[in-house]
């Protein structure tokens, strides 16, 4: 039987290097230890720095390393488990919601968000920034977009910005009768603001969960939550909740 084209393609250099580096992490380095700099690692393994960076990116994606600007690549412990997402019958900020409101301000949303919210191209909406920390480590950052029509009484609240206004937006949103939610998950790259919030490098792999909250036959709010891909494996349960499973015994499917 002949060899298929796929079988004839050699393993990429960075993928082979990733395997070699993974074995070195197990045998030579302890959790919390910082790896040698890229120049030294590239010289040790006889590869170009571009190839080394690709291998390090893969190890970061698999949760073996954490890379920080000005620090380098650090060996990290086994991934920790975190439950995320709201119950399908609850608004963001409901009891049991572990997200922490950080700030809120009016802003023009991205075009795709404006279309989902059915707002005008230059119409301001309330944006709520929230963060999620687990075991002292930032694991997710969220932007919640809420049109003024969903929280008409917010103008009476004397909280121009900050966590107090964020909580006020969430309280007003909870007054609506929630009809349902739908979610989508995709792999992306951390933007500069998300990278800062998650203590990652810009461009680091992330999981983006977009949730539409439905009320009154329309999208009453839209959440864009960014999770660290090196930390999270998302699964959807019967109730629509999202859980994150970690550790080598639970490989991503």
C-alpha cells in the first residue's frame, strides 16, 4: 500500500522540540523554576529562536509553562479546576456568581456587538468589566455590554464609574425577566487589555466565550469572556453551565 501525502509529511521541527522540552521539564525543572533565556535554550537544542518560540507557545497552550514579559518562561503546577458561567436562569451578578465587578462606563461597542444588541452604529451602551480569580491566579476577564433600553432606570443612580456603577448596572439588569441564553466558544489570541488582566503576553492563546442574554424577545445583554487557554478546558453540562477541568488525566477532546 502506498504512503499517503499526509503520512509523508515530516513532523515539524517545533513539534519535535516541544516533545524534547516537555521531557526536560519533567526531569530537570521544578514547579516555579524559570527556564533559561531563549538564546541559551535555542543554542542548547540547536534550533532557531523562531522554532523555539513555537515550541514554547505549544507548551504554554498545554499548561506546562507560563510566559511573562520581563520574567521569562516559568514551569507551572498542574492545572486547577474552576467552575465558570452563570446558571441559565440567572443574570450576571446573581448570587453564587464568582466574577468581581471592576469598572463600568458608557462606550460605543464593536460593530458585531452593536448588531447583536440592535443598537445604532454610534450609540453608547453600558460596558461592565469583570474579572475572575481562582487560587490567587487571574483566570478570566469579561466585557458585558448592556444597552440603555435594558436598564432605563440607571440614569437615577449616582455612580459615574468604577465598581459601584458596575454593580448598579448588574442590579438593574436583574430586574428584567430572563428568557434564556445562548453561548459560543472559540479559540483566540489575547488582546493587550485582556493580556494585562490575565497576566499574559499579548497574543497568548485564550478561549473566548460569547453569551447572549435574552429578554423581551431580544438580546438584552451580551458577554464576551476571555479565559486563559493554558488554564482552562471548557465542558458544557446538562444545565448549560460551563466547567473547567484540569490536569493530565483530563485531556482536551
